[in-house]
C-alpha cells in the first residue's frame, strides 16, 4: 500500500485526490489541509499548505511515498526543494521553476528570449516612468503586478484615470507588496487553457478547457477565481493545440531546462487565439482551478503512475490516455463572492446528486454540511456532447438547497452559441 499526500484544500485538490482514489493501485490518501469532500476517502491532516516544516515532518513520520502539490503558495514556499533535499518523492516544481508563475517578469523575459508568442511588454518599478509609458500608448492597456497577487494583480485599464489609479496602488501604495509592474499590449480573441505534465524536456498535454472568470452571466461582474469550466472547445482545433505545443509549451519546457530550472510538474498555459495567432496570456506552475475539476475526470491512464514517474524523473512510456467524453462544471459560490460574504449556512440535498461534486469551501458542523468559503462546490457532469453535459450539470444543481449560494447559468455559452 502506497501512501500519498495531496497538498491543498480546494476543488482542484479534491479532483486530484479523487483521481488518485480512482487509481488501480492500492493507495492510502492523506490531504493537508484538505476539505470536507475529501474526508470520504482520505485522512484529513490539519497542516496548512505553506507550513513546509510541519508538512516535511509529517511526511517523514508517516513514511509518505509520494507528495502531490496542488497550490502555488506551497510551491513558492519551497516545499519541493525541501522535500527533495530530504530524499522525499514529490510532484511539483522547485521555487526556481515556479518563477514561471510567481514572477511575471521572469516569464515575459523567457518568452521574449525564446520567441514564444506573447503580448509585447515593458516592466517598471517607478511610477512616473510607468505613467509616461502608459499615457503615450493606446487604451485599453494591461497592467500586471509582478508577483503572486491571489488573482487580483491584473487590471485592464480602459481609461487614463483607471491606469493612473492602478499604478498608484501598485507602485506607490504597494497594495501587493513592493514590486514591479508589467505593462502589456491588449490582445483580443477567445481564451483557453492548455495544461501539460512536464518532465524536463518531455511534455504531455491534457485536453483543453475554458474557465469563466467573471462572477455573473454574460461575463459581467468582477473577476473571480473561476465560476465554471468545460472541455471540448469548438473554436480550438487540433491544429491549434498542436501549434501551441510546438511553439509554446515544448519551447518553454526546453528553455526552462536551458535555464537550469527544469519543470517537473504541471505547466498551465493560459492562451488566447488572437487574429495574429495563439499567444500566451499567462503561465501557471500548477494545475488550473477550476479547469482541473473538468480535465482530470477524463484521465484514463493511471494518475499515480504519471505523478510518480515525473516526480522520480522517469519517462512516461505509453502516451497518456484521455476519454473522448466532454465535461462541464458549474461552481456554486457564496452570495457576495468575490467581495464580502458570510459563511456557515447549511447545504442540503448533496446526497441526491448523481454526478461528480467537488468541494471547494465546505465544512461539517454537527454533522451538517455548511458553506465555508467564497467558492463552495463544483458540480461536474460528463457526457458525449457538451449540450447533454450542460443539461445534466444544471439539472443536478437544482437538487441543492441553500439560499445563500449563486452560480452562473451560462457556462460554456461561447461553445454552445458557436454550434
Ligand atoms: P492573467 O492573470 O495574466 O491570466 O490575467 C487575467 C485576465 O486578464 C486574463 O484571463 C485575460 O482575460 C486578461 N488579460 C491578461 N493579459 C491580457 C492581454 N495582454 N490582453 C488582453 N487581456 C488580457
Ligand atoms: N483558472 C485559472 C487559474 O487556475 O489560475
């Protein structure tokens, strides 16, 4: 029996743990800090994802065979470097490789150096210089904080006043800490996410997916951590995917090897199909959330095998197999999210759901399931077509009774309108 530790507590980590749980191998699963959904099949360990000292101690004491890192915070806290220094097997990138996500400037410089298609940019740490640059350029303009900012570090400034306010907050008030900003050309076109398992020079792509970042129907309202996702994007062809692998993911993996920080985990490419071709919007150094919740249910190869091979630097001999089905997932969030919201409301009806449910922010109180976060649950349906996955997901949602949740009714609208 192998012991596996999954680091994180969101829907993404629930999906990772669930996929491991479906493995043919005998696995004993541990999740730290985990969530209420994982309790059904894993031991919940109350250690935070960035508490590397205690996670290391736990992994040593319990003789954990493999650790799988879900969160960027744990990667940036150096969990992979520390575990490897102690000869523990861990799936995820070193802090040096994590810079592909944690420093936008590092990622942009790498793309510029290796001719990987992305928006033109310049970086600034001085407010006046940044302002001179922005005011001489067309609007909208894209301003990005150069560091982890919990998904809030990107502003599309439509007007000079908005740009000035953003630069003021980032470069003078330092709301995300002292750091630079990247000012980027504004690109247009449909966005999609292409995740790959990467092991040095070896790149194994996953099915493409699309996230829905805005809170409300019709892509209205504030940006969120993601309100739903689906696979099988009719506007992205197989040739587009091949182009992205050949011109973006493979060269990025090779470039990271050349920089002596090879990737040994998941590379997430947020891409845009612009009139001038596919370009990189962002890289992440881990599985996407909520994309993972719709992508991993399609994995037919053994998940443990993939993680273990990559964590130990071995090649995956047979290609990774994916189901031809389509998945669609809808996030149920607390009313008020992504701004202020209350927690602790009872959720009823979850036991009647016949499709996959991933927990994102729930807890048990007196044996009742309650809301315990901004994003609370994700209902994922799998079917032969997007239409039927859509129909299943929304009819299952009707079984959930909780007046304090809301969700988008139009997940996959771009794809469904396209057909
Ligand atoms: P990021 O955190 O870098 O993914 O940015 C968040 C969102 O901002 C993306 O999903 C895009 O919708 C948008 N965005 C980022 N960069 C650009 C760009 N250069 N042009 C247009 N939209 C962008
Ligand atoms: N879905 C976007 C992300 O995981 O960052």
